[in-house]
C-alpha cells in the first residue's frame, strides 16, 4: 500500500471540471487531474431517479492532502453534495509514484 490516492468526482460542465482541475494542480493538491467528458450518470437524488451528462475527474494525490482536496471540492463545486470518493493506490511504478510526490506539496 502507498500513501497515494485517486479521488473521483463529477461535474456538470466542462468549464467547472477544468476550473476545479486547474485549482487542484496549481495549488499542488494534485499532481494530475484527468477529465473524462460527456459521460451519462443515472442516480437517485431527493427521492427521484435522474439522468445527467457529467464530466468525471480522476484526481491523483496523496493521503495527507485528502482533507484539503475535499474542502476545495466543497468550495469550488456547484453541486450541493459533490462526489468525493478516495481510492487507495496499492501499487504502481516507482517513477510515477515519485512524480506524484514531487508535484503534491
């Protein structure tokens, strides 16, 4: 197990996704954020089933930055309840994991 994490969140627009990704990388809370555009999400919200077009953000960070990433998402996000799911990176190439360390401060 490493101290590296993948955080998943979704956004309703490309502009919002880019704004959040830019903030996280510029502030060294993430080494990289991938934006996967135009996915469909079907979910239950406030008692009904909805369908939305969303953009998935895949955020590469470290465990010690998770709280700050979560605060940034709550602050910058337009959703009242933004997705915040952190997945452990059990293993990976040492040079890539070192690169995450070098770029998350």
